[in-house]
C-alpha cells in the first residue's frame, strides 16, 4: 500500500466500525480464531460480532468507565486511512476477575449486545481460550497486548513493528513488563526480536497450540 512510515494516533469510539472490520479481516485465517469460530453457525459473522462486542464494551466504548485502562493505537497513512491497530490494556495484577476484560469470561456476566445465537458452540471455545490465556499471565503488574492487526496490503512495510514499538515505548516508560499471546510462528519470531520470551505453550484441544509470551520490565532484562 505504501512504503512511508505510518503515523500513529490514538483511536476513539468513532473508529469502532473500521477497527472491527480490520480485526475481522486479519483474524479470519488466524489458527485460534478460525478454530473457535468454526463452531459458530456463520464463522465470519461470529468473528465480526465478537470484535464489535469487545470494542464496544471496553476498548472503544463510549463509556469512559468501561474504557478505563484501554488504549488502542492506530497506524494510518497521510489520508488517515487505517493501516493497522493495536489493542492494549494498562497494567493489571494477576488473572482474576479484576484483570483484563474479554468479550466472554466465565466469572463475569456477558457484555451488553452479546448474542449467543450468533456464536453457537463457539461460545464454549471462547471461554476455553480466555481461561487458558489468563492462567499464564504474569502475576505482577504488566501491560497486555490483546490484539494487533495490519491490513494485508500494508504487511511487510514495517507497519506492525511501528505499532508495536510505539506501545513498547509506553511500556518501558512505565518500567513495566508486557505480555501477549502469539498464534503463529511468524508473529512469535517478531515478538522474540522485540524482547518477548516464551513462558508457556497453550495447548487445550480442540484449539491448536499457541504461546504465551512476556517481555520483562526494563530492569529485569
């Protein structure tokens, strides 16, 4: 799409539809998300619905209280055309009910707008994925990278790395660790180059195996 260095700006509620569309396009072939949504009556519709609920209930909510702790960085070109997005949660401690919000969690009520009929049997796999991820998050306070996605035509242009480095600069300024889950060997190698280390293999059939990764706080590297 472009070889220019993208500009990074903070997303707001008005960006919700564009970010949801980007996430759906990027994650439809993802090994974990495709395994989860394959159990839904309409996989693409289910994935779009999950992203809308995730964004509307937390990351890009119009309610400042619901949005507390969330940060969405957008990579855009000179025309403000969306090239990529990174969804972060500010430092939390542990993996209990006070931790990072997800669209489906066994210890919380379903967020507003969630339609179980759209998800079908994929709902149970969402819960399995959420529990598996939370079980391997650091017990100490950390920034959490929930999702990062780049439009297909901007891949290989450094857009994803630029987004990640902007978030990691914020993490380092706070003197904190960062944590994420990697679902492909390619993304795992990128995260390793940026200082993340594999801390666990997440393996719970019928989901394929993937990796929990933590980047230690600056003073611990």
